[in-house]
C-alpha cells in the first residue's frame, strides 16, 4: 500500500473531493482488499458521498480484519449510523451497543445509539441515555445545577409520585 496515496485520498476527502478520494482508495483496495485501514477510509469516503449502503461492507471488512483504537470506534459509529440511516434500526442498535460496550466514554457513540433506540421505538432507553450524557458532560451551569436531579430522573421517566 502506498502510504502517500492513502494520505492523498484522506486529504482529498477532507477538502471536499470525496469522489477523487474514492477513486484512489478503490485503486489501493485492488491490491489489498482486506486491509482494515483502507476499508475504513473507503467506508468513511462512501459515507461522505451519501452512499451509506456502499459504506456498510467496507466498515464491516475493516472491523472484521482488525481495525483498532480510535479508528475502530469511528468505524463502529459509522456502521451503526449507516444502518440507522437505511432504516435497519435493530442492526444499528446492535452495532452501536457493541461500540458503547467497547468504548464506554465515547459520548457521540452514545448519542447515535440513543437515536437508533428512538427509531427502534425504545423511547425510554433513548431518553435515559441522552439525559445521562447531558448531565454528565454538559458544561452549562444550569444543567450542572440540576445534574443530580437529571441523573435521578433519567431511569425513572415513567414513575409518578403517588403523593
């Protein structure tokens, strides 16, 4: 794999020239079809082009062939998001739950999981996840002022005080 060509493809995608990046990545994948980094970069490029359906096999191959670290987190998020965008909500939830289990501090992964849960009509779980993340990560002073209450009520949204 030509590292220079890969960097050129990444630079082109970042500059809004995803179609040119895609062409380079396709050329590189001919000689290394199972390379996890190339597959991940191709998936990301397809996503940039709005080609979620085409991105899915590249994300899957990247993950299956040993992608690791931050790239693995982003690939799981991208794969789950692609499934969600295509209306495959159960698959999206499964992939994003796997991502949250592996990367529990990845707030964006949790937000995408909340969206997929919502789409899958798991409204309570989606709201609880969003409220917990909001309370735990917001720097807003009014949110921080009510953090304890938000964390208390997040798993109890359906409870009513009988009093």
